[in-house]
């Protein structure tokens, strides 16, 4: 290599390192710039330092550094005034001019329950997670995966109800994105394990660089558009076929179903688990019982009523419950310097 080429190579390399460091990625001093000093981050840093040290008895090889994250309420906002996928279904059935006249009575009932919860504070019917999933399967049936991805992203571009300066597609908790960055930089493989539709989750996290094959969620039947009523095992996919969404929900990814799908799709027990609700406790307990490695589980509580919409009394009660269960609690109010970032403010809901 000539001296000139070598000098240019060194200059470019140094410039790249400066940019990389300035972004906070790989820079321990800036890794958690959106966080206050807190127990959760101290615990996470100490844990990662320990298990990535080859001389530590707790060392975990990179291939086994598996971290699982719930989505809604863990790193994506959910209190505007309910889950993104619920608001999407409400829109699809009650407001989308291209579909609302085609919805069945059961779909309309599910969407109306969402609207009544948001606007009137009425409680959801019992087992609404299943009611919603069943209605959602029907409401998007026949869409190709590309069409559905575009549909989700178009809705995600709408202004969030209850905030100024933010769209649904931007409603990520900035501090939690820094957790992803920190773990990725330390050789962890991060998976999203959510109760939301797998393809809705894929569309949302695409903008933050999470690969689609690391998203596990609620599943609906998929089929070839020329398949008709034939079972997939009896139908040969042709060059003319396109994969479309069917009208049957296969699994709602909550509680023990999260454990089941982690075992099926990842094939390894996580060593880190992040969540925010009772639907995540099974995933946490599975992680903490890892038979080979030391593990930790974190629960985020929505206890900040000034910067987000929150039921503080409920959040604090849950915080005590999570601590008693052996989980490390993350307080939005005390631990986050910012939630969604600059120039984003909580506002009244508009109906």
C-alpha cells in the first residue's frame, strides 16, 4: 500500500470512528443519554459487562445472548388512547371508505368496542384480545403482505391522538431504543415478541432497523390467492400465485403462547427479557429459569402522567408486584429524561 493511499485510509477510518462515537453508538458515556441514573440501567450495564467478559464464570457466548422485547408499552407507545393495532382496526372497520360497508357484524362490534373504550371509557368485553384478533383476521383478509405492509405504514403516518409533533410511526420510547443499540453493540440478538399482529409489528419496527425475521407476534392464516378452500398441504403454489392474508386467527401471542413461540422460532431460552404487562410475565419467567446462564427480566411501568397518558396509581401498584416477582422495574417518570424526544408534547384526546 502506498503512503498516499495508506494516509487516506487512516483519515477515512478515523473520520468514521468520530461519527460513530458522536452518535453515541459504541460510546459508553453516551449510550444512555436519554436516561437518568437509575437502578435499571446500572443493573443492565453490570449484567452485560459481566456476561460478555470471557474471564467471568457467567460468560455467555454471542450465539446465546438472546434478548426478547415486548412491543406495545415496552418500546412503542400504547396510551393514545389504546394499542396501535386496536386503533388501526377501528379505522379499518368504521372509517375506511374502501372497507367499512363490507364489515361483518362481529367486526363492527369489535371496532365499536374499541371506539367506546376510547371515547366513553367503557370497559372492553371479556377476552377482548381474542375478539379483536378474530375480527382483525377477517378485516384484512385477501390483502397481499405488501399491500398490508403499505396499509399499516400509511396509517402509521397519521398524527397520534393525544400528542403534538408525532405520528404513530414515530411513537418509540427513545430510551428503550438506546437499550436495543447497547445490546446490539455487545453481541446480543434482539427479538420483538409481541401480542400484536406479526405483520403490523414488522411494519412498525422496519424504520428502526429490526429485521423482519426477528419479529414474533399474533399470526393469522396465510394462503395462496388461487388456493380457494383447499388445505395448504393439498395445494401446489404456482408461479402465478401470490401469498395473501386469510380470515382465521391462528394464535394470539400472549402469556404462555409467547414462551411457546420463542421455543419454536428462536430455539433458545432468552437471557434478557423486557416487557410492561401481565402478558409478558410468562416470557420473563421462562427467561429467568434459563438452565444454562444467568438471566434478568425488566418491566416498564407507565407512571408519568405529565409527559404521557398514564394511570399512575395502577402503574405504581404494578411496580410493586413486578419487584416482588423478581423483575427489575423501569419507571418512565423517574428513569427517562425524555420519552418520545424533543418537541413532542402530550395533548388532550380529540374525538
